[in-house]
C-alpha cells in the first residue's frame, strides 16, 4: 500500500494510463503513475458494474406448478411425438407419389 506524498492519505488505483497504473489519493486527489508490476504486488484492480446496470436473466426449469415429470411421463410423451412424426412422414411420402 502506498501513501500520498502530500497529505499522507491512502493511494488507491483508479485506472490505467500509458501501460501504467494510476493511483489517486483518497483525501486530496493527488495522482501518480506506478509501474504495473510494482502495483500488482500491492493492489488488484477490479471493475464493478452498478446494480442498476446489471442484466438479470432467468430460465424456467419446469412447468405445471413446479411438479417434476417422472420417467413414465417422459416415455409416454416421447412415444406420442414419435407417432405424430411417423404419421406426418407417411402422409408426406404418400402425397409426393
């Protein structure tokens, strides 16, 4: 951690300029450039997004009041899809002859 040479306040990283890290005093606003290697030993830069700018995404896990389907329901639904698909395929093949 470094301290301000003017007032003794704590120097905090605020960004990068010309490949170096900019340290700014929390009290008086004095800025100084520090080599990135030297600063990386004492500081870690983080970028935070304000909560009002964050995008929240959700996904629906299940439908029907939160009830999960059991294996029999999955098999029955798969069989129904298979039957419909075969019927459509057969209609399409018969219609093109």
